[in-house]
């Protein structure tokens, strides 16, 4: 059986407290690093169809620059209004300094 994981970045490319935007099969994702943990979430705010990659990290949350909603990078759950729906999170594995995303694993918080 073929692995669902796709290589998306080298871990060293993402500094702590930062994120990058990647595309897999023409779908955008955010790969974020908080300290030494990595997270993968969809690049779309659940409140408005707006890229979260225009925003910034706030601890272990990503903040939408349009209306200020913050979402947990771990669960995808919204932590501020006006968003009331979670964003999708994805399995991400670190192997030999490379980050691998499973685009089929999307889970809504």
C-alpha cells in the first residue's frame, strides 16, 4: 500500500514561532512551528473564505488577519469570535529533518 504522506518542507526552514504556506495537489496548508513542535492546518478561516496565511502565530494559535479569530494549531478549534467552526488539522511527521504531511487526514477540531 502506498503511503499517504507527502514531503512538504525541511524542519530547519521553519523557525520557532513562524509558519510557511505549502500546496499539495493545489490545496493550501500551513506548516507551523511552536518551539520544537510542528503543526499542519488548512490555510482557510472557517468564518470567511480567507487565507489564514495572511495572519500570524499567537503562541500555539494562528490568528486570522481579517476579523481576529484565533484557532488552536493542535485541535483546529476556534478560540475567538466571530469564528465558531473549527479548521481542519492534519497529521504531520518529522523524519530525518524532513516534514511529511498526510493530506487525507483532515480532522475538524
